[in-house]
C-alpha cells in the first residue's frame, strides 16, 4: 500500500468528510510548442503532440500516476513517537517542536510526513477516481471539496465574499510555490476516508 502526504488542515478536513478531492502537481510537465499544442516526450524518447489534454494511453507512457482508481492509500502526516505511543501534529496543533522533542523517545520532535510508514499511519483512504486537469480550471464547488478555508475577496458591486477557489490557490502556492508554472497539468484524485486508528 502506498502513502500520500497530507498537511494538518487536510487531515482535519478529511476526517470531517470535508475533503473529498486532492490535487497533486504532475511531476513531469509537457512543453508548450505554440498554436495551442503541447509536446510530451515518452519513455521511449518518442514525442507526442496534443492539444488541451493528452490521450490516456500517451499520458500513462509519459508520466507515472501517483495512484489508481480502486486503490487504498495510507495518509502520511507529521508525527512524533512518545513513550505513550504515536502522536500526530494535526491533533496537537499547539505542541511546538521543542516540546515534541522533549517528549519524543528519539528526541527528534515532529517528524516529516515523508518518513511515516504504513504501520505508524492512522488513516486509510480509498481512491474513487483519478483524472487530469489544469490547475486554474478548478471551480468554486470543486475547491470547496479540497478541504481548504475560503479566502475573502472583494467583488465589485457586490462586496466581500468568501472564495474557496482563492483559498485553494493560496494553499497550492504555499505547498508548491511556482513549480509547474502558472497553470500546470495536475492529477485530481477523488477520495474518501475508509479507516482511522479508532476503528
């Protein structure tokens, strides 16, 4: 079973049933070659040119999917190991790293999610579907399913309104910065929590 990294806000939203989508940057981006066309170099070094979106067969030859529909994944999150067992940053937001170092058995404090193993994970998710999209295509409705906090935006003639889309794009920037450019190709995962440590 593979793992997938979630940050603390994503953990809370997933457990509350508010996060049912997860977008991930595609680690290999096609090159724009003009006239609305993109080029991807396949694993056998053969180029494929496409408009808008690549064909499924070409996509699978060009990049590795992070998961597949019907697959179970375990959530990787920040954690620490104490004498009383594993504790999670999402459940202890006010516990500083210095305090976590004092109570962790290895003195390392909060550990990066990357190093979490399935055995130490407390949450499993099921992948209902996975598809391809562009980052800026996300709608307000889809952004709300990402489990982010909305950002307040000024709408001329209307006033200040909450925007999940702007909240999502801000969170994306926090995670990825400028990687992939302004409107990269991304994976869109539809998911649901199927198991927690208490079940």
